[in-house]
């Protein structure tokens, strides 16, 4: 079954009104670099949307390092798009080979492995694409239009 069908994802809403991109070095400091960029790039968002965006973006960047193999000498690309209706879309790409998402089956008290659980529960839509790089994206909507 195709990945997007399995997740019942909604299609992207129109073309972005505003799109910001950055490439950062991978490695252990990548989530910190991503956080700094998002804090400056997304300061126009309502605070509750910005904090969720920060959390989920840092989770994806951490996954790009841990599971996508983005070492210090490799690039993680981030893209932040403002969409119609106040929605925002974040895309994180890494040099990894991609993955098939499987639901978490570890005990609740086991450390790690919560990144995609957070994405699934907090984002309005998300998905994974793989061509030359692995891209994981999510969309958030303001609470008044969700």
C-alpha cells in the first residue's frame, strides 16, 4: 500500500505564499542549528504554532542525524512554507535511504523513538518521500482553522 494512502494524507493546499530554505550541517549540533533558524524564520507565527513547529522540526532533524546518517560533513535541508489559510509546511531532507513507517510498539517507559509519534499526533498531515534524498514533511494549521 502506498505510504500516503496508508496515512490518509490530505493534499497540499495550493502553492506556498512564502517559502524559506536553508541547508545546515548534520551531526549532533544539527537540531540546535535548526532551532536557531526556525526561531528567526518563523517569528511571524502565532506562539502556539511556532512552539509546535519548533518541536516537530527538531524531532525530524534529530531523526535525519540518527536514522538518516547526516553526519557533520553532510547537509540537512530545511524548508518552511507559509500556505493558504495560515497553514505552515516544513520539509526536512537528508542523505538517508528512506524508511517505511511502522507504528511504535515499544513500552511507554522506553527511551527514544517518539519523534514520529509526536508528528502523527500533533501535525495536520505528514508524509515521507524518497528520490535522491529522503524528505519528511508535515503541515500545521492555526487552531482556529484546524
